[in-house]
C-alpha cells in the first residue's frame, strides 16, 4: 500500500530521531575511549616513573639504573605514541558525529521558522569554535587530549635520548640534558605538526564557518 505524504513525514521524523540518538551515543563513546586511553597512558607512565625512582635509589644510578631505564622508557613512549594517534582519531570521529547532529538540528529548525531558535546548532566540535567566542582552531589544538599526550610523550622521548647519550658517551651532565631537551622539543613539534595537518584535512572535508581558524 502506498504511503501518504504524512506517513512518509512521520517515518522520516522517527528515523531522524533514532539517528540523532545513535550519533549522540557514538559521541559519548568517543569521549569515553579518549578518557580511558589517556588515563591508561598516564597511569603507565606514573608506574614507570615510580619504578625508576626505586631502582635509582637502590642502585645509586649505577649501570643497573641505565639498563632498566633504557628498557622501560621505549615501551612507555610506544604506548604514548599509539595513545596519541587513537585519541586524535576519536577527536576526528567526534567532529564527524557533531556535524551530522548539527544537520539534523538544522532540519528541525526549518520545520517551523518561528521557533527556529529552539534548534540552533549547539554541537561544539574542534573544527569551528571562534563563532562561539572560544579559541580559534590554531590555538584550540593545544587544549586537546591528543596534544596533552603528545607533549608528555615528547618529554619521555627526550629523557630516553638524554639517558642514552649519558650512558653511551658519558658527556658532562649539561650536554646530555641539552641533547635531551632539544630532542623533546623536536618530537613535540613533530607531534603538533601532524595534529595540525590532520585537523586542516578535517577542516577541508568539513568546511568551517568564516573566521573559525
């Protein structure tokens, strides 16, 4: 039996409601995964630092400490690397879901123009925040969970390189610290550049409002 226009409209509204609920649940999932992965990385890093402190006290920074540190820190850095990539992915997924929800809200606002303000876009994402009075994307990237993991993991990488230089070459302490600090800065810049390139790609795929960057 052929459906009437009112039946089709009712079916569409029901489908949109279901879709909006699925998108909302999916956004919640991305936030939960981002939090859990970040917490796992920070907990692992804390455990590694505590273990290193105990080994340092017991060995008095002997060769045992360096061997232990050079074995543990690469594992922590790898965990931080995969955590950064996955948290960045969940951030992109969150933006995709937010934009899809905004389209549905926009459709709702067009049903009755008199009450359109009740359905104004309220989905906040990482791509366009300037129009809401928040940071533009260029600065917003430093506030993301991925950036937090990236900066902390850069320090882990710098410490590993400093300890490697100190163990193999045994230079003055300031030289090892300088090399480690320089390495940490370079690693951090590489992370942030990758994150910026990723969000610029997302911004092209999901156009921002004028002045959002």
